[in-house]
C-alpha cells in the first residue's frame, strides 16, 4: 500500500493516535507524583548530592520515594519534615587542626582545634552531605530512600547521629574559642 503526502496530512488532521502518544499515556499512568518541588534550591541541591555518575532520574526517584515514605506516615507533612531536617543539620561552626610547629622538639602534645564560622550556604551544603553520609552508612538491608527518610525524620525532631555530631562539633569549637578569633569561611 502506497501512502502519499495527502494521506499523511489527512491522518495528521484527523488525529489518529500515534505510537508515541500511546507510550506517553502509559508512562503517565505508571509514574508517581513527585512530592518535592523540583524548582526549589534545597531540593535541587539534595538531588545533585544524591546523584552518582550523572544518574539524575535515579536521584530524583530516591528523593521522591523518601518523601513519599514520610508522606505515608505523616500525611501532608513530608516537605515540612524535609525542611526542618535540613535546617536542623546545617553547620554554623567548623573546626580545623592547627598545624604543628616545625621545631625539633614538640612543645605541645595535644591537638589544637581552630574554630571557623561557616557561611550559611556552605553550612547547608555540609549539613546535607552529612545527612546523606549517615543515611548511606545505615544498614544495607533497607534501601537508601528508606534510610534517608528515617534520617530526615530524626533530624527534624533534633535527634539522631547527624544532629549529635553537629552539637559536639559546636561544643568543641566553643571550648577552643579563646585560642583564636573566629574567621569567616566563604
């Protein structure tokens, strides 16, 4: 059967369903609703930190499943828990080791920690990284999205490993405050 240009234009005008449209409708039925706002800068940053080897869709799916898990347990509160968790783990103060003097005889046997004030954007990034590290270090029997949702929930309640690390780091910085004035890290 030969098809000419007039037949093709007639088919386009009538609007016969093409194979592409059928596949798209199946995908729409199969896809799950993304609870996070993809245009939000914190959600974008979390997706970028989750991403490995350029697999953005996988990172979006992990974050989406984590938010859906939170939404299943706490309906309508998933995004709120996400923001509270991120704000609870942000870092304000960091410490670094003071370099040892290059003398032959070591005068001090203990480490000196120098506190530094961290800028708010950098502090949010460091907090998100520590949250993801803690969720990756959790048990491997459960998937990453489940571990991430548990860590976000604990962080939003000011509990958990990441929040306790933050408070211990702040305590260490405040105990060494007299050694140096705070410097700002950008």
